[in-house]
RNA sequence: GCCCUCAUCGUCUAGAGGCCUAGGACGCCACCCUUUCAAGGUGGAGAUCAGGGGUUCGAAUCCCCUUGGGGGCACCA
C-alpha cells in the first residue's frame, strides 16, 4: 500500500476551528512517531443490536491507528433507525468496547451521555437540526430534490428491473419535475416527499489506505439516492457524511462492505463543500464457510464471548491479529505493544475466517499470564453464575480458590471452564456413576476393597498434616503391597471423590477437598460399588 | 443482472524479485514428562505460493488472462 498518494486530506488545516486538546492517550502510548493531532478517526455504531464482533474489530483498528499515530479517536452513535435502536443496545456496545479496553477521546462514555467532546452531541438523533440545514442547502442548490414516489411505485420499479434482469436503480421519476408538477405529485400522493441526492455522471475514485486505487463509475450507484425520509429523518449515507465533515474526521476506516458506499459519500462531501477524508477498507471477518460473519452462522455478540469466559486480553489480541500481524513471530502481544507496533499498511486485503480454536488457545495463554488475585476476581462471576443456576452448591471464598490456582490456572481455556474443572469441590450431594468408579482393569469387588483400604489409611492420617506430599506415599505403598497399579488405585479414588476421570492432580485435589469430605466421599463411593444393582 | 474486490499449509499468517528445496502459530499425529486431564518440551505430517501466460539472468513477490471466493446494488446501518 502506498501511503503517499492520498485523496484530499489531511483536510484544510486552516479552515478548521481551533481544536480542543483531546484527552491524553492511555499510558500505553508508546508512540513510534510524533503525535499527529490532525488525524481524527471514529467508530460510529448503530445501536440496533448487541456489540458485534465485526464492530469491535473495526473499533479496535481505528483505536489502534489513532493511538499509534497520536491522533484522536471518537465514538458516535448512529441511531437514526429509530424503530430498531434501543438504549439497551447502546449500553451493550459502549460497555463492551470499554470492557475490551478501547477508549475514546470524544463521545458518550456511558449510555445516555452525549456531551463529552467539542463536537457534541455525538448521537445523531440529537443532531437533526444539523442535517436539516445541510439538506436544505443541497436542495436550494438543486444538488438534491424532493421525491414523491410512493413505496408502491418504487417497489414496482424494482420488480420490473429484476424481471428484466437489470440492476436495481432509481428511475428518476421525480428528478426533473417542474414546480407545478411537484405540486401535483404532492397532492396525488398526499404524503411529504423524501429528499433525493443527484448523482452526477462520471467516475469517482479514491486512494484507499489498504487497497490502493479504487474507481467506480457513478452509473453503477443505483441512481439518485434518498438522503432524508418523507418523515424528515435523515438516512445513513447522509448523516455519516454530514457528521464526518462536522467532526473533522480525517480518515474513515471501516469494513470492506462499505466500499460500494464510498463513492456516494465522496459525492456528498463534495456537494457539501467539504474536503474528502481518506478512506481505508478493512477485510471482513468471515464465517467458517467464507461468507461475511453473521449472527446466523457464528456467535457474533461480544458479550456472549465474555459470558463464556474469554478475557479481554485474549479477545483483543485475537481480533488484532485478524487481518493484521506485526510481521514478527510473536503471537501473544499485550494491547500496549500492539498499539506500538500497529501499522495500517500491513493490514491485509483478504478476509479472515474466525477460528474459535485459535481464540481459545490465545485466551488460555492470557489466563496463564494473569496475576493470582486478578484471576480470583475474574473467576468469581463465573462461579457465582454456577451457583445461580445450580451447577454448584455454594460460592467458594477467595481463600479457598487461591490455593487452587497453581493447579487450575494452566488448565483453563476460558474462565467459565473453572466450573467443569473443580466444581465438584463445591457440590453438596455429588453423584458418582458406579460404572465410572471401577477402573478398566478392575472389577467392582477390587474397587470396593481399594476404596475402603484407602479410606482407612487416610482416616488414620493426622488432620494437621493433610498435605499432598504426605498423602501420596501411604497410598502408593497400599498399591504396592496389594499388587495394584498405582494408576488404577488413584483413578478409583479420583472418580470416587470427584465424580470425574479428568481432574487436577489427585493429591492436590484431596487437599482441596479436605479430610472430612474426602473420607465421606470414599465411603459413599465404596458403598455404591460394593452394592451393585442386580441387572 | 450490474459494479467493486480478494487469492501462501485445514485455519490465522511471515513474505515488498535472489536470504524460500516457502518461516511461525492454532489444530492434528508421535514421543518425552506423568496418578487422570491439562500445561510444557521435542519431533512429524501438512502449501508444485488457485491455474495459465508473460516481464526478468532470476518471481510466492511485477503485468495480463482465466478460474474460484467474497462484498455491494433500500425512504437499513
């Protein structure tokens, strides 16, 4: 990617009003170059759904770009789709981005807030007057015009085009109406007109930050497009441009699915008399089948990943490496180093399939790097959730979890996995499958004998010295004197006290269980195998 | 139908004409460690760089074509 050829910008330095100094970048600001305050990027999600993984990735790349060059990153809510926008989604998006560690210099920091920054408000429904002024200006200059077409007419047009195997396109019915014709159309439809932007003939091109030169003939844009609905609310293509212009956005970094929108936006910037920002189109995140990642085929809500126990460090690291790599062989990289190394010129052009297995591995890497107390804090909500839905009987205290960490931390692919791993510790009435207690090479009678013997040995053990390395020798000795394989004995004990065949190391487990519970479970398991149900 | 766009192991990627008989990671397989499961270590299989033409002394890297994939074409964003 040649960064030297850039469209329009950095926009008219002299014409911008004095800028407020942006909030200081995070401590991580290991800038590899001088801060560039002329660079302003944004993420502008629509609160019509929970934070989508694609939105998070786009936000992350904008954030990385801004922080790397010392520019400004802002957050704007595009809530003009009133029917689908909700305060709940707004909260989910903002909280989700914050959770990932993505911060912005301008825009609402919490749902409902809108006054943080020099260009407030940052919520489009609060900026209606601005769009109104802009559309009036375009209509006055005849760069846009009122369109009286009804949904039925437009639908019929579209159907006819489809039948004729033609690309969908506005037919221009209202493009050149005389004043009296407009009056007549208005009377005929009886509804307020929408406003359409005139698409001028010619070719529109730009030097994309990541895919070089792109040129599109405007005849392929689908004709004049609506910028304001009949009810007066503005549409996306219009609001993005008006706001990106007003908020002095210098670089628009967004998903590849916007490539076809870019010529429309460039036309609008020109009509509005504003310098055109630089555009950069990121490759898409793909479903396993190679199509654009969708809710239908993949898990797309960031909050669902959080609920499963993915941690921000893992998710951010993974997302950053989807379509970008530092060019070194480091796979596990903290956010501050990603910022320092981020280079938009190294962003790929091709889409990347979402690989959950790789995400889990990376998440495990990050969990292993967590400080013990931090890990306990992060584990607590997942333990509480297990209490809430009855998977475990009680919430263990921090000082119960702490000692477990050495054997648990390296076994967790996700935080939620802690319940599967050691949940048996906090289950009051553990159910043990009799068939599972009997080791492969053993029969129920041997197992019963072994469990009873093990119980007696452990019962004879002094309570004060209930330590892993003191519990092991006598049991090994038991196996040896009876001619049993230690592994078989251990497995029988393991299943008896945990109900599972895969657990942390046995003696650490017995210590965690405590003397009483260990003995009680050995007894009840012995009873279970000792009295097999007759088939 | 039209427009745009992309193309290195199954997956994420390194690669900016000779350092490439293509490197790393995930996953997979084997071994080591080992009381199970993980983690960790070692090794292995796995890509004729989509195919075909050029350019060049030399191409995964540059150009063209083909094929395949993807995105888009609303009074959604």
